[in-house]
């Protein structure tokens, strides 16, 4: 049993390293090739995890080869668009100017109920409001509404908006983020001073964010300060 | 470091590992096969003491290669190799020459199967 535990931990570390190598996109929207690789990795890792008879290296080599090929092919497809099309396919326009392209829907085996479901998810009631809808290569539907059906923006109504820039977490549970300090050119003493100006101490701060100019945006103290 | 470079290095490293494994496996099985054949030859020539010495040598070779075999080969195959070597020794201890020759043949078949399974050829790939 101990052997299985150790083998599982080793394979877990290998899979984490593999997923990190594949990048952030892997965690969210999967392209067909990425979906295949993720499913195979799960399967390949499970076999040596469950059976002591199979050397661990069989799983490790398979995972390394799968991930390397996936990363190499996706990197190559950046340079060679035809390869990207070959691996992931092309997006398809299924609705244009409120009209369903039935032939394209049939070609993609995308049913009317699938379309209705996606439109409901995007809070669209009327097909006539859709300027165009694109079935992306990862299977998601991107819906673009006609201008008369989109909500008014601040620009439309001429209202001024303050741009906060990138909001960063400066203090988390009493710890000052060294990375954020570096990005904003602040020292820990500066942060202490800024927090004290708000009537708190760094140790008793639970959550503190700063805007792009380095000004404190929100600060929340701990419920049970030390 | 760029992601694709790490992937390329990982792929190359994996390929090198596989090539090295094939060579090590071939060398090891050749050595073990030679020892078993010599033991078999000695037994055929009516020299059980020399055959016993060769089987002892085989056991030491297997013990030395145990880590490599466990890492690279199915553990069932490794167990089968060790069991076969033990049976060969038992036959010699009991003076059963015919059974010893049969066991040697089985051991040679196991070794051939092990070498064959690691060989990178189309038969194995397909």
C-alpha cells in the first residue's frame, strides 16, 4: 500500500508539471487536441498508479511524450496557421443577422436545442437580436448582439469613468506581497506607512488592494486581530 | 525558458532514454543468455559442477541487474526470470539433467522475449 501511495505522489507531481507545461489555457477552454491529451494523461497515469506490476517509468514516459508533443505542436501552429487549423479546426458562423445557417449547423452536428441552450446561457431571448454567433473551435458559442440590442455603455451616455488600472492584492492575511511591492516600486516601510495612515497595522490587515497608481483601494482588518 | 524548448528537451530526453534502455536491455540479455547457454553446454557435456557455477554466476548477474529490470520491465517478467533461475539451480542440485535442460530452454525463451519486447522494430510498434 505504501508503494501505491509513493507511486501516486510521484505521478501526481508529474501530472502537475505536465499541466503547468501545457499552460493556463489547458485549465479552461480545451481545444480538441488538448482534450484528447488531458483524457489520455488521466488514463495513462491511472494504470501504473493502480498496478504495482507496471514500472512507474511507463507512465512517466507516456506523459512526457504526450505533453511534449502537445506543446510542440501548439507552438508550431503559431507559426504554421494550417497546422493550427488541422489540429483545432475552424470557427463556424451558425447565426448571421438573426438567421440560422442550417447547413453549417448540420455540418457541425449542432442542434437547435444546443443553440437555444447557448443563447439562454448568454441571456439572449430573441434570435433576431443576434448579429452573428460563432461556434468556436473549443465548442463554445460566441454571440454578438445587434447594436440596438446591446446595453448602453458609459461611452454611449457620455458618462466619465475613472480608470483604476490594474488592481493588485498588496496585503493578504497580514503578509505584504513582495512581488506587488516590486511592481509598484514600494518598500515594506512604505506599505506599513500607507496602512497606518488608514488607521490599521499590516499584521492586523486581512485584505488590502491597491490601484494602478499605488493608492489603497480597499482595506479590511482581521476579525480576530492578534 | 521558452515552453516549447522545455517540451523539445523533454521529448529528446525521453527518446534518448528509450534508445539507451534498448541498448542496456540487449546487452544485459545477451550476457545472461551467454551464461545460460554455457551452463546448458556444461550440463550436456556431463559437467554438473561447472553448470552449477554458471547458474551461480547467472544469479549474481540477475541480482546486479535487479534495479534496472524493476524500473524498466514488467515486474511479472522479472519474477518469472528469477523463478526460472531458481528452478535451474534446483534441478542441478537434484541431479536432474533432463529437467535442467528443459528449464534452461525456458529461461532462454524468457530472455529472448525480454530482449525482443524492447527492440524498436515495426513488429513491436504495430
